[in-house]
C-alpha cells in the first residue's frame, strides 16, 4: 500500500497512512519564526543525525543545534532541497502542539524515530541515505494554517 505523511498545521498534528489506513497520529510543532511551507513534497533524504544552524544573531533568532536526530528532508519544484525543510526529532523543547520552529516539523524524538523507520526511502541497514528513482521517498502533504500564538 502506498505510504504518505500528512501534516495539518491548524491542529499541529502529523498523520501517517498506508493506503486509507492511518498508522500514526502525533503532535508536532511547525514554523513560528519562519512559516512551514504548504503543498505536496517528497522526502529526498533521511539522516540519522545532522547539525542545524541558522537565523540571525542581531534579531535573536539564531540557533545552533548539533546532532538533530531522525531528520527527513523534503522538497518540491517550488521549495528547493537547499532550503533545508525537514521533519525531525527535537531535544530542545517539549511544547508540542504549538508552533515552535524555524519552519521545520518538530516531533518528539521517539515518535520521529518511528516515522523515520517507517517512511521511504528504505535505508536497509544504513543509518542515512538519499532517495533514488528505484527507492523513492514518501510523499508529504502539508496543509492548514498554524495558530497565531
């Protein structure tokens, strides 16, 4: 059955489906300082750990996060892979259900681990990898409007 991930920004929830069967339903935190993009995306890479850094020190939005766990980067024709949007585990806050990120989809780390193992591309026994034509990434549908908080 085809797998897909849906993210409803209005309820701050991530749903995972196999065909019409919902297999996961988790609270998330979407973009607060930068908006999470909406639309249909594809996971292009899965990385067990990665460093995330960005924002602006003068504006007090700078962040430096080593070893972000279970990172699944997604993109489409309008939102380039280089922009770095992803679904990932989160160790620096536990305020799920509320926008908290710079545009990524923050998840509880143990729940991100479940989605990481479930979603495609299938990594086999590797910890990280990229999607290919033969091993494509899961589609991600992001919709709704995050609450203004």
